[in-house]
């Protein structure tokens, strides 16, 4: 996808959801936030309402803040967590009819993507990504819009969603034994089902993903390891073991310094800081981008367009993967086996 074209993704105005009395969120508003010195240490998510943290994303609007969301069973809401204390500093209710939220991402322009992409039974006709402008802190409400997605080769369970900061490309990585990366169309439709395109192989049992801040690699985590993929060839660039966690589900850029955050499900779950593996070729920046959306969204309407659930089945399935794709998948599997044997370990930073 060309960078120039990708920066004009068809976000458009919000088309469905709820809105607060004051209208949709606008950048520059929200609860006051006293920025303080960064503290580079692990933290626990203290909020008892967060029992299954299955998505984590660095805020681009609020310093020292990450957003998280619960797995299936919760309503359409996200939690703002202060990485210095582990305390909740905001809850945003967007009110969408979520089913199995498994991933979060925040674009450099300040839009939050909520990946309702879980499908443990492999029976969903389509999955959905909800999106809206990043809200302020405190208790907020706002509108939402969405993209419905269908895979070209049948349903998949997925827990990894990431946005390339250079091109705007949105990628979903499946959680199967032989993971696969799929990209959204260049201009996703908000009124019909979007057909994903297979772009490369991913590691087995991927539970989250995030692009490095400079877009030089896609970092994908599994329950036990961190894998960096080349965004052009999808070959494994490097891999490393992650700290042992009860159920490692989340990965995000660290808002308090270079490196990544790796988290787990469960009450009072521990989020641990890890280094970008040596040999990745780049490291995340220490501060998020500060650019804002080109315009504020218009007020959402009460209901979604009737054509929103249009069927995308019956289209031609992409051809058999090329030798290069098979080679990339083989390399990813080899990396998983090597990492499982303890060949490489992530270097933990000291508090």
C-alpha cells in the first residue's frame, strides 16, 4: 500500500453509536491531567473491573497512559491506565454491541481501534473493528463507527491488531498454529463487509501485536515469545523469550521510554516492561506522535446503515501462497521452536 494513499483511509464521520450530551469527543478537552516524571517500572492494573485485559495500546493524547479492554463478556468500554501507578484515570463508554474484544490500537492521528475479532468457535460470519477519536480522561461517552471484516478463506480466531504508523495500513494476525497476517483494504468501507487480504505469515498462537513507532517492524507476541516481522517480506527478523505470565495477552509501546509493555489477563494483572530484541534494526521512540485528526467527527446518527451487514461471500479466493510466503511461514515456525528452547531471552530493564 502506497504511503500517500494510505494516509487517506476512509475514516469519515461517525455513523453509529451513542453520544454524550456534549457531542462526540474533541481533542483538547477532558479531565485535567498532571504530568509528572516517568517511572520505568512494572505495574499492576489495579481496577477490579479489569479482569481479562486482552488489549493494550499507548495513548497519543495523554502522557503515561495506556488503554485496555476486557475480553468477551464486557460492554463496549475501554479503560485508561496510568503506567506509573496502575490506577484507572478514565473509562470511556462507546456503547457498541461488542462480542469478543481481543485487541486495541491507537493511530498516530489519535483514533482508537477496538478489535472485536475473537472467534474461538470459528463460526462468526464476520468480525468487526470499532473506531473513534481518542477521548479525554475521566468518565466519558462518545460515538463510534465500524468496519466489518471477512477472511478470504473462512473464519479465524484472532487477537492481534496493529496500525502501521507510516502508511496507515491496518493488519490482523490470526491465532492459529500457523499464524497468518491479513490486511484491511486501502479504504475500508463502513457500509459493507470488507474482504481481508492475506499479506504474509505470522508466528503461531499470536495474542497481540504492535508496530514499532518508526514502522520498521511489526512486533507480535505469543504466550511465551516476542517476534519481530519485516513489514515488507514478513520474514522473522528476530525473536526473544518474554517473561513468564499466567496468560500473556497484550503488547504495546511503552509511553514512559523505549521498549514495550507485555501484559497478562486476570485480576490485578502484571504489566512488564521489556526491551526490543537486539537485531531488530530500530527501537520505539520515547514519546508518542502528537498530530491530531484532520477534523473532528460529526455527530453520530442513531442507527447504522441498513447495508452494513452486506454479504461478501462468493468472491474469488486469492491464489495459493507463493514460495516466498511459504518460506516466511517456515521461518516463523523455526523461530517459535528455537525460542521455546530458550535460545534467546528478553533483557528485562531494572526498576
